[in-house]
């Protein structure tokens, strides 16, 4: 089955700096890669996703890149703000009624 | 947008009690829902895939007789933790996809924090 590795487990950045979180996956059949933000005690919220026919996607300060050959994808947050502080999870799956396989999460702290 | 409703949000009960958690898709139908468990400071771990009208598919290591799943309609799946013990204390969260085919996002319920005394 699919296995998703996520790094780093914790990340501290100064407000205004960029943050990068990286994930690798093992199953070449996976073709959908969402990123979730989870605040303490709350549900994960989808912040951006990318499909395997696209190499990069951007939404304001958030961007995701995908390298299918290397089987890795990354989340980039620019101009970080204190409210970006949360745990971020990457995930992978393939189409159909298949569940998401999550990475172990990255705790991002943005220091004002 | 797609909304998944989960309740109760918080349960505190004595050891040996059975607890039922409901997951509803409010504005869409979902033949498949997923149940996850999340321990403090850990990732979401898939417990089972709930299939409408048929048996759930459980992940390795998850006891199907302890975690009963019923998906009787296209908008409701329930997870019952039977004879709960303190080690079952965790954050339980369900999710569902709007469409069964294609790569549509999964939407999560608000989760249920279960505390067994």
C-alpha cells in the first residue's frame, strides 16, 4: 500500500519568511495530493491540492509542486503570518473510493 | 460547499460504556465514508472504510467487533466503540467525498473527542 513520508516534523520561521514542507510517496499509482491544515482540536481543512497531470499550483501565498518521477511533492507558504501556525498534513491517494494516506504532519510555528 | 456533520463533538464516559458517533453528509450523497483516529500530536490513521449497504473494510490491526460501523443510508455512517476502555480515548474523525469517481477532495467532520475514564 501507499506510504507517505513528511519532513520536517517541526518548523519555526520568522514572520514574513517562507516555509517549505516536503513529502514523498511510494505508490506510483497515486494521482491526487492534498494538503491539510489542522489547528488544535479542530478538523483538518483542505488548503490546496494537486493532481498528477499538473506540476505546480498556486493560490495566493500557498503553492504546491509535484515531481511524479521522484514521487515527491512540496508545500510552499510565502510571507508567513502568525495565523499560519498549525499542523500541516500532506496526503496521497488515487482515484475512486480510496482513502487518503497521510504523512505524519509538520508543526509550523510562525514567530512574530 | 460540501459539509460533513459529526456528533457528538465530545464524549466523556466510564470504562465499559459503548459510544456511538454519527457522521452525516449534509448536502451530498456519499456511498463511501472514512473513519480515522488521531492520538495527541500524531497523524490521522485510517481505521476503516464505510460502504453504504455493505460491510465496512477495516485496516489491519483494527478490531471490527470493537469498532462497529454501519452505513445504512447514502448520508449517514455510524461508528460504535463497544465496551470502551481508556486506551480507546482519542479524537475520532470521519470524512467523505462529494463524488465517487475522480479526484475530489475529502471533507472532514468536526471530529469527536472521546475520553474514557
